[in-house]
């Protein structure tokens, strides 16, 4: 990691216990500006708890999280969202019965100006539809013809596209993607990876949590390896193989000293 460049999102000494179960053990984290950071680890390694702590879904018992160098204490995902951290969850968090436009603005609907919006709380559907169409077009997703069609009529890849477009539209600082290709076929997975690269080109850094090692190695600039509740290494995917990553992740190979996460 280039020490001259400050991380946009970082954590130091995070701890989280659930009774006797240690989910996070004094772990560290660094996301650099404009990068895709892969996060890998075996089941139960604590990577999900780490990501939940970063996006406000879990409050760590101790440790510090910083956004743009300033300490933050998120008590909910909504607070993290207001700070510019958007998360695309594995289950997409979309409402199938609602339209694409309604899902794009779910929880942050725009109201009309003046009396209609202020007192009658009338939604400005025209503005929401226009912005939703613009955001989908920016990411090349206008194979979706009707912005008002319900999400349940879309394919898995199109639904993932809507979730990614929503995160890219409202995430001003960081986008976190939790297993974005887990339930998708080969063609749809390819489109989601291309979407991630599009988001990166727009300047938004991405945290990618995935069990799909080829996908991580294809798009990630650096890979954070999590084991037994802590970061044990950060590797360059161009310098290490997938076999090396798996060996480090499982403890079969000692993490390289210069890449080890000093937790």
C-alpha cells in the first residue's frame, strides 16, 4: 500500500464478540481511493462481520473506523448511507412488486416542491423516473425498456444491475458489494463485473466480498485476506496466484511479511 495516499475508509483494532464467539479479533482494514478491494476468507473467518461494522449494520465492541480520515460511529446502515457508503447486499434488498424507479429511490423518495410535497407529501414520480433512467443509462443498463415495470419481471442479472445502479447513484464515497454474482449465471455475472469496473472508472472505490476467486482476481486491485477474525494479509493479485491466496486463507502458507496486515 502506498503510504503517501490516505485510505478513504479504514479501521483499526476492531473487536466484536458474540458471547464466547470472537467474530473480529483486533482487525484492521484499508480501502484506498479509486480501487476495487477484494475481501476473501473462509466461512466463519469474520469477513461478513467486518463489512457489517463498516456499513453500520453491526457496532463493534471496540476499535476505530475512519472515513476520509475522520472517526465515524455508525449506529445503523442509514447513518452510513448518509455518509456516502452504499451497500449492495447478497439478497439485493429490492422490493419485487415495486417498479424499477421506486426501487431506485426506496427509502429516499423525492417529494414535489411547494404545498403538494410539503403538506400532502406527494411524490415527484416524474423526477424519480427521469433520474432513475439517467443512472441506468450511465451504466449501460437501458436494455430495460420500461422504468415503471416491476422488478419481479426482470432477470437476475437485471435485478443486480438495478441494485448496483442504485448504489452508484447514491454512494458518494464507497460502494460495498456482498457476493454480487453468487446467484447469477455466467453471462449475468460477466455483466455485473463490467458494471463494477464502470463504477470504478467513475471514481468510486468498491469493496468486493466474494467466494468466487476467479472474479476477485479478475477485477480487484488488492485482496484483503481474512482469517480467524483478523486481516492476515493484503496481496497484489498480479503477484500471487489463486492457489497462494487459498493457502494463506487456510493457514497452509505463511503470509508474506511485506504484505501481512499488521493487526
